[in-house]
């Protein structure tokens, strides 16, 4: 598992709402049983206005998904399914959303 990898959500109770989870946890602590993730929701199902500094949009399989930084959480590694993509190129932007959530800057 590597940082900024996108995984399909295998949790039966949440995978319909949040089909993907973006792993943001450092690979230095990959031996933990949990991973810090940010859920993604299909953009067409996101009812609120996007906050540009908090909710970037990523494209997965030609569909747009909203990154819900405000809902990041630790989840068991077992809810992470198949890797659906690598988003390392978006590293700085994703880290900026976390910084905005915490500091407002």
C-alpha cells in the first residue's frame, strides 16, 4: 500500500455512498492495521457546493469524484479493495486541502 493510492471501498455499509478511498497515510507506517483515508463521492451525487480549497475533484475511469477531505478517517486495511489508481501527482494539492482543513490557510 502506498500513499496517494486510490482503493475501492469494500465496506458493505459505506461503499455505495463512498465507492473509493484515497490512502493518504505515509508508507513509513504501513505496518499499522489501519490506514488514514479520504473518501470520494461521485460529483453528480454531491449535493453541496464544493469548497475549492477543501474538495478537489479527481477523475476515476472517466467519472468525476469529489474528495471529501473533511471526512478523512482511519479505517481497517481490510476495507481497502483493489487499487484503482495512483494519485501521487496530486500530492501537493491533497496535502493543501488537509492544511486548509486544519489551519484555514
